[in-house]
């Protein structure tokens, strides 16, 4: 297993950076933007190449050919990559990410089952979808007994299959790959705060700490599904779009829509974000009379990327099965206009209204506490930002969107419309009536941007607010992360959930099962990381020393 993990680490380090860097190194972007764009474009390249090999019916040896191409790209760009990594700021950013990744993969090594509230089954579905691109199933195969292949977009599953073809397709490897891909959201968060914060990010470690203490982030980077990577591409698309408008840069605008197209191919919950930015861009193009060539250069690459999946799906399944098999479309089509309107209003209301999970009659008090905390942090929008972080976020937004904000007036108007639009439409696109709330489906990009905003502004807050925020983060970490991790490690009867049956029926072995002999040292390592991060957080919450004004130069 250790050999597999080392081989996987090397394969991902090369394949998730070098192919995109071949292109991005030619742009005059700063080191962190260059690195982030290289990773994003590399994943797109992996998806395109691996999906092309699958569509052509080529054997798994084609995945090895893709890996060889990535290695060649690494050799070609080695000198430029070495110069890029000499950036001190990028080095600090990568160090913070490495600690965050160590924390997350370490937690994955303790997890022996996924649990929490109503959470069930998606991890089985995505594992089967990933292995489909190595060992194809019949076209009429139904995942979880109800979904066709076309019910979900394939981006993350195809990329996962590319790496599993190299090192093994057992479930533990799948877990590590999905966690690593979901952690990519850290880098777009680093970028976006340059635009939404009144002061730039001073400490990458602080951002990593605040994210690690956020229960929604923890759950979505350890639970093996696609939401966090979707958020990563959405946030990156926002960065490129707003930065491209500021600089009138067609490359960044094109990168923005490619990112949004990739997000839609990871999970369809990204469609509202792509819709808003697309309409906003077309309105600006019409208003400012941008040439048709500029509009096409921005939009056409993203359309071509989307066509890789939809052309194949329509050819194999037909248009109806391609578009109507998605649960949102199917559930919405089965209801009338009035019923859908009431459903949307109810889902919006319940996403903002805290809902206490009822649990099961035989639940212990401790189990009920964990499940209720899990549901509140995952599906309730205010609490997804943290018990105190939600209040701080609202206050910071009121300052950031006010007339005294340092944001440009056009950007203040953009955010003032964008945020409520995405909240309502992001909830409205879910087809079912969910009484517990829906923050975890389409609102994760907003949550992670808000968490990043709070992290950057901690040094500017008053002492009392910093103290309240620190206490709130401690409560969130204990109730939403530590207790949840303890339950997902325990195989005692009190921790049972339906996921146990899926695990047994499918004969799956978790990474936590494989690493059970090392559970003690892993837990101690995680405790040390948590204590160190907590100490750094306390230091950041302390009052900043007054600055000496720089001498005036005539």
C-alpha cells in the first residue's frame, strides 16, 4: 500500500502540473496564479486525453501513454518550473497546502466508514463511475439502482480513472485521489481574496487553518464525491473573469469560461455560476460593443470542452437520456409550475432555517449530537460559514459592498447581484424538496470564498470580535470535525449507518482499514498538527503591533 501511495504521489505531482504549465508558463502571470492555472489546465488536459482514449475503446495502456506525455511535459518545462518554485510567496503557499493535505489525508487514514446525518451512498456511486472508465459497464447499468451514466458529468471520475490505471483501482486509492483533487480549492481561494478583501492575504497558514477548522470543508475533502473540486473551478473562474475584466485581458476571460465549463463537467451544480457569468459577459459585450472575435475567443474554447461529454453522451444514449436522466431535470419535470415554485421557496427557507436532525430512536445522546452538528454545518447556509464566522461574514460583506469599500463600483454591483442570485438559483436547481437544507449542493463556492474572506480580515477585527471568532472556530472544530472523525473511525454499534451495509455488500476496504495498525501514530500526528495550527491561530488573533508610518517622500 505504501508503494502504491508513493507512486500515486509522484504521478499526481507530475500529471497535475506539467501539462498545463507547458501553456501557462508563456503568460506573464504572477507565480501563484501561474501555478494554479497550470494545475487547473492540467486536469482539463488529463480529462480530455483520458476520455478520448475511453471513447475510442482503447485499452488501459492508453492511460500509460497519457502518463508518458505528462512526464515528457515535465522534462520540457523543468527549468521553467524550477524558476517558478523559487518564488518565496509561492513556496509559502505550497507549504501551507502541504500541511493542509497532510491533515486531510491523515484524517482519511482514520476513516473506516462515511457517516453523518442523512449522508449515504454517493461515495459508492462515484467509485463505480470512476471504475467504469477502466472497466466499462453496460450502457443500461444503473448506479445505486436508479441512475444512468449520463445522470452525472464525468470529469472527476475520468481523471480519477487515469490515476487508478497507473497504481491500482482499489477503493483506498480512489479515496486518496478524490481527497487530493478536492483540496485544489485551496489555491483558487488564495487568488480570489485579492479581489474581495480590503487587504491581501498575509498568511497562507492562517487560511489553511481556518479552512481545516471548517466542518463543511473537512467533510467535502474527505467524503469521496465531487463538490469541492466543482467549487475550486467555480472560484477560479470568478477570479479569472473579474481579473480579466479589470485588465481587459482576453486570455484570462477565456480561462474563466474554460474553468466554468470544467466545473459543469465535474458537477452540474456549477451551471448557475456559468449562466450568471455568461449573461454578465454578453451584456457587457453588447454594452461596450466588443468585437465578435473577442467574444468568440472567450466563449468557444469552453463550448468545445463541454462538447466532449455531451456529444459522446447524445451519440450513445440520445438527447432525452443525456439531459433528462439528471435527478434535477427528472424531479422538476414531474411537478407543475406552482409545485416547483413552492418547492423552491421551501428549500430556500429551510437552507437558512436551522434544522435539528431527528435521528433514530436507538441513537445515543453522543451520536445524536454529532449527527445534528453534521447536518447544521453541511446543509444550513449561515452555519456552513461557522457558528460565529457567519456573523463576521455578513458584517464584512456589508463593509465590502458599501460606498466606502475599496472595490470598484462596477465590482460592488457585480457582487451585490451575484451573491443573492447564486444563493436562490443554486438552491432552486435542486429537484427535490429537502426539509433539512441544501447549502452543501450548490453553495459551496460561496461558503469557501466567505471563509477565505474571514481568514484574510482576522488581523483587522477588534479584539472582542477576534476572541468571539476564535471561540466559534474551536466549537466548530470540536463538534463538526473532531467528533465527526471519531465517529467515522469507530466501528462500535453506536456509530452504525446505512453506509456500513453498502461497504459490506460491495466488499470495499477503506484506507482507514488498511492503515488500522497505524491509527495511533496517525491520530497523534493529527493532534500535533491541530495544536500547532491552534497556536498559530491564537497568535493571529492577538492584537497586531502598531505600524510605523513610512517617511513621506516629495
